[in-house]
């Protein structure tokens, strides 16, 4: 992925958005967001082990959602789509409503360079009714404020 794909945010973090918008009522789909082996090429060899952590992930409703039951949205790896976290899409949300899932709510937050996996966004699909979302993640290089920090 080229540097032009990344949006830098304050505090040594970068925000990456899934290139795909999810139709909550469509078929289940898992989409790549970031290949973690790319970290050294972008930021230099910070460490051979932990490169960064996922500070949070963001769900933006690009189309208002219906009042029908929600579906699972997940951030993880190919083959383990909820490795970092999962959330159920919300009902009756207005267009551009945003939900932020913070670091302390994640199952895991460390992103390793060495495992060479692709971080993905997953939508279970099958919702009755309307709703589209876009998912983003914030990667942070300032570990000390987060649960996974080890001195």
C-alpha cells in the first residue's frame, strides 16, 4: 500500500479506512484493510516484535440504519475476523452517526510485524432493513497509555 492511502492523525497515530463500504443487509464479507508486514517500510524498524497497537476502531453509518436487529461487525485477521474486536451494528442510527470502540474494549490490541497477516474488517451481513457502514482503525505508536504496554 502506498503512503497516499494513509491519513496521519496526532499523537504518533495513523488512521486507515477500509476501502469497502458494507451493506448491512448484504452477504457476509471480509475485506483487507492493512498488511502488518508493511509497518517497517512505512515507519522504520521500531521493533522486530510489536510494531504498534490498535488504539480504536470506528464505525461510520454512511446510510441510516433501520430499526431491525443488527449484525456482527468485526476487526481481525483473515481466518480470525474478530481477533481484535467485534460489535453489533446499531439500529435506528442517522446517516453519519459514528461509533468508536476504544482500546480497552478490544480482545487484543497488539499488531505484530512478524506474523505477516492482513488486518481485515468483517460484516456478517443479512440484516433485514437498510444500513451501510464504513470501518476504520487507528494504529498508535505510543504504547505507554494502553493496556498492552510492557516496559
